[in-house]
């Protein structure tokens, strides 16, 4: 079983909640159902599990419920397992199929003696029209593909090695060389494997990249199927095209999404609904431009000017083909696969709750990422090649006193070093920002 950070959040909910259900949200295939089942079986004597996709008769019955009493009676009728107060958790999976279950959970959790865990994919898409979310009665845990630290756990990296890297980050000193080399090697594997649990398990068990690629391609097909099934019918072709365009757009010099690639006069306004559908479905990560790198970044965000990354770097690597995989495996730092590295960084920032934006100015140039740390803006540049100390845009921005930027980070392949206000960190240290 893969160790996941969401487990501790679920355990904290069980130990500390009063009248609250737990909602575990996230894109398909990130491991929600498996983790919840393992958690439930280890922490409760009785587990009642409903799947609202497989159990269509139950789904229809729940949608007809008009009170918490009717909802509970329906669950009791379909339980198939003893429901003992104080010892039972009721797990409703694929809850996006039944908006009533989510709406009425406010009343269900007030029935003493039972815990409720809800889970679903495409929640941002399917539940836009829910009458009212039960504010105060629902604790939400967001799950993502495995982040780099979780990937290291899966590959047996010792706790001491990770703590050495963390200490080096905080103390701005080089990491012990053997630890540094191991983490760089693991990060290169992470670029290929990504964080989808099935792909990580296949890699850990046999290091079979062919099987990993097969699993990744299955996820890509599943995401395209979800577009065909769940997206508005009039927008399906456009949404598929946007999703399929992501690798090519990231491979362009600017990496910014250009809607004219979809149609000669394509604009954000024309395709905005499709773009937002992919973001709400959790299968893409938007990194929007800010007009100036000053806090709070949200106030200067341009929502129509952005880079669009995949929710998992392994899926992007799979979409880029075998040549990218061979170059990364060969540690060929002369080949620039900046989009793959940037996807990993965007994914890590989002998983750690940092948010991801970038800054572009015609006179000063472009910064790969800007984020806020302790209320201050920190530029983050990502360099996959040897020329990582060439960063004219970063130099220009640091020289602009009006921005008030105190320090900047360049993520690269080398060990920790520092020059003035710029610290050069190895790429895997994005986990510590």
C-alpha cells in the first residue's frame, strides 16, 4: 500500500470531528477510493460502501429522497452490512452522481453514531448546480497524484535522507552528495512515472516502464472518455482539442496557451468554457499571468493569459513520446525538456497549496513562476539544462525596486549555491518551497 499524506488528514478528521462528514475530492485515478477503503477497514469494525456509478438503482432511489430520514432509510435498505452505531462508517463513492446525498449530508451527520465519508471525481463539473453545500458540516480533503515526497516514500528513500535535504534547503547549504545524487535520480524517474498510484506501483514492483506507459495511456483515454460523457455536448470536440493540445502548446517557445492553434481566429472568450471545464474536472493545472509581481498576486491575475499543464507530469511525459523518456533516462542535460520540468513544479506547488502563477512583461521578460511565501512574492525559475545561471528576466525583475522582491529561487540540476539574492536549489527542492 502506498503511503499518502491524505491518510493523516483523514485520521485527524476521525479523531477531531463532531458533526462533520468527510469529502475526499480529486481527479479520477489519483487513489481516492482505494485509500478510503483501506482507512475505513483499519479504523472501523463495520464499513458500508456504496458506489453510485455501479449501483444505479441505489443512485435513483437516493435522488428521490426528500429528507434525511428518507435518505438514511434508503441507505439502510441497500447496506448489505450491519450498521452498528458507534462502530460504522458509511462510505458513499462517486457522490457526484447524486447531488441530493451531498445536500442532505448536513442532516445525516446529526444522526449520532455513524460516520460518513463521501468521495467523487468531476465534482467541480457535476455539482455546479447543487442547491447548497452543507457549510460547517463537511470537511474537504483534496487528493492529487503522488507528490515527489510520496514518490520517494514509495521508492524506499530513508527519512534521514529527506530530512538532510530539507535541512540543506533551510540552511542554504549543499546537500550531502550521495543524498543529492539519489534525489536527482528519483526526480528523473518521477518525471517519467509521475504520481498516478497504479503507475507508481507498477514502477516500484518491476521498474517496467512499458507497463507504466500502458497504465498512463489508459488514464489519458479515460480522461478523454470523461469529456465525451460529461462535458456539454456542444463543447465536447473543443474540450478534447484543448486537452490534446496541451503537450504541443507547452513545447512551444512561450509555453503559453494559444487559442489560435484551435481555430484561425480562436480567442479565450470563444473557448473559455472548455478551458474551465478541464480545470474544474481536475485534469489540467492553469498557471495564470500576473501584471506585476507584487502581493497579493490574485489581484493582478489575468485569467485569459495562462499556461496549461497536465495534472500529472507522468501523463505529460507519456503524451510527449519515447524520445523524451530516453533523454531523461540518459540524464542528457544538454536537451531542454523545460515543459516537463515546469509541469512537475506546477504540480508540486498546487499539491502544497502554494498556487502557481507566472509573470511576463515585454520589457523585462518572463518568469516561469511567482508564488507567495509568508506574504512576500518569490520568483521561481526552472532550468533543466546546464546554462541555469542565465536568467535575464529574473535579473531585470530583481533590479526593479518598486517590486520589493527580496529573494529569488532558481531550480536546477546542481546542488545548492547562492549568489546575492538568488539561491540555486536542486529541482527536487520545489517540495520545500
